[in-house]
C-alpha cells in the first residue's frame, strides 16, 4: 500500500481523537495569537503615518510591571482539577498581555527582534514532530536538513574542505563553550580521560567579548585565571600587537596557550575584531582560532557587509546565531567547523544503548563526514531540530531576502547615528560598526569630576530607558566611558519613521528629567 493510500485510509479522529482535539485547540487560540501580531502591525502603521504615541499601542508596557504584579495578574492555577479549554484560552490571553511584543518595531532592546510568519510555521512543524535530533533513526529528515544547512553556512564563510560543516547548539553561549572543549581536546587529547589537573591552558579574547567565553573556561576546568583579556582600540577591536605579546608572555611563564576568540560583533558596540590579522598570529603559534559571530556573523549573507568577516575562512570554528540578525525563532545557533571530525573526537563517547554503530545503516554511514547521529558532535544529548528554522526561512526568503533584511538593519543603524549626531542634545558614545547605536542624552562634561559626570549620565540614561516602554519603545543601556549610555539595536524591520518617533520620545522624556 502506497503512502498516499495509507494517509487517505486513516480516520481524522483516530488515536483517541487527537486530530480533532488539536484542530479545535488551534482554532481556539488562533484569534488571540493573530491579534498579538495585529496589535504590533497597528502600532507600526501608526508610526509610519506619523501619528503620536496616543495612537500607538503600548505593547512594551509590561516591562514596567514588577514580578509580584505579573504573578498576580497571571493567576497561574496549577491544581488537580482540569480547567479545559476555558483555562487554556484565558491563560494564553493573559500570557500575551503580560509579555513584550517583539513583533512591534518599537522593540529595540536586545540583539534579537520578533520572528516572522515562516518562523512560526517552523516552530509548529517542530512541535508536531516533537522528536530528538540526537540520532538519525528518530529524526531522519531533521538530521539531513541540519547536515546540509550546516555545510551551506560553513561554505558561505569559506570553510569548504571535505569535512567542513556545522551543528546546532542551544544558543551562542553553548556554541562558544563547545568550541573551547573541541580546541582543548585538540591541544591535549588526554584530558578527555585523565582530566585537566596540572595543565595551565590559556585562552585569549578581547575585553569587550561576550561573558560566555569566561564562563566556558570555568565550566571546562580552565578557570577564569586561564582567560587572558586583550585590550581593544578606540573602535572596540582587539589589539593584535597586544595579543601577540600576551601569547609570548604566557609561554614564557610556562603556560600553554591554545585558543583565541575573535569577536564578530561585540555585544555592546558591535565591533568586529580584525580576523585576518588575528589568524596570522594563530598560525604563527599554532593556536585554535574561533570566531564568535553570534551577533555579527549573519553579515555573511550580504555582499555589502561581508567584508567585516574577512579572514573567517581561516577560522577553525565559528559561532553564528540566525535568531539575531536574521530574526529566525529563538533559539537557533550553529557552531561551524573546518573539520567536523574534530567535533566528533572531542564529544563522542561509547554509549551502545544510543549509538548503534554495528547497525547496517550506521555501518554504511560511519565516516566522520557521513555521521548523522548528531549528538556525537555536541556535549548534550537532547537536541531540538533548530536547523529547520533557518532552512525553512532560507527556502522561503532565499539568500537575497536575508541580504535585504540584514542590509536594512545596518542602514537603519547608520540613519539613527546620523539623527543622533545632528541632535543638539544627544551625543554618539561609540562609533557604530554594526546594528547597535550607543549614545548619551545631554551628557555631563565635567571632565575634572569624572565620578559626578558618570553618575549624572547613568541617572538620565536609566530614566529615559525606563520611561520609553509606556510610549511603545524598549531600548537598553550599558556601561560607557563616562557612565552608562543608551543602546538601540536596529533590525531588518526597523523603519526611519520608527527611529524618528523614538528620538522624539527620548528627547521629551529627557527634557522632563532635566526640568
């Protein structure tokens, strides 16, 4: 019997009516889910037409509520008694009302934004399948998609060797952590069995890099003292001469340098480290080169911005988070590698109850390049098929669609920076290099009283950031040279009208602070 005949012969109400129940529940919540997106669209349309905040939905106002109020309003009732459809619908509605609407263009708070319709479909497919992509036998399609998508991504960065490719991890921090484990194994393979005791491994990263690198050192037994933080230049880029001196100093002290992280898009300023020059140093000393492109790696999709990643083809491993610049649903992170055999040798372990290498299918695909039991390449066993989220969007939008999306994010960051530079009461705090724009509002210039100026700048920055959600905007702030500054993150859906409106609101709130 063919598959088509099997499908048509199955009753929709088979398996205790799950088809009917699911259909009913989807219909039940569809309206309020779509209303959540419609609310954001109405808010965006109001800004596009130039209407002031009175016509804009305050979709970010939930950020102003303290946890005890959210808890009270959620009224989460976990009891023995089933609450059925009414309980499901009411709780879903309350969750949406008490959450930040990331579909709204006013959300520019973190390094991600709302997803897109295709992203929702990809999550629905994964929920329907509800499978673990740890071994091929239970996730054949998802395993093949992950292998092919990882290889396509690696090829874009110039990693095109026989065993080049990529695997997904549950976030950029996890990808960075795995890169440290793999590099550690390449430097000292015996550690996998004997442990790290007595080994003075040293890894190098910039002072502006993500905290996950130091956390990876802690979790892998290297320790925080094994992380050498390299100073940056005026633009926030790693100093290559300082890197070279630090490697020599560590070697002279009898330590074992083994790993260098180059950041492609630092968390605060968005700076891209000079990967090509750092690669020269790594080649000289035989060190593993990792590129943390969690934020900025997606610039590889656009011809106008990919120059920022020059030298990435020389990396041993690369992290990229499509859930950031590409607005793929969270979480979707890839660790790419020049040679996935290194990934496998670092992470694989004898577990005959899971990895059946003596099975006919496994035996036929047991080369490192043909290993489809993907948990062999990662620290974790349970693995969601996150690669589908990027693959489905890539099919739907194409590379060209993602290129336009990323280009718009960069263009809007440049537009906002120009607005700030031309504003009489605002001042750029860091040269924009990516999609983050960092600036002060009415900064104090009491240069002979740095602490007082920093306190003033921090106070007005926090006041503005806390006042914006009631106006339909969310932006963040971070430590700067003289106190904390505002940090706005643009994305592929950001418009000039949204930025104009936000700047006006910032000015209005800032003026009320000064008065």
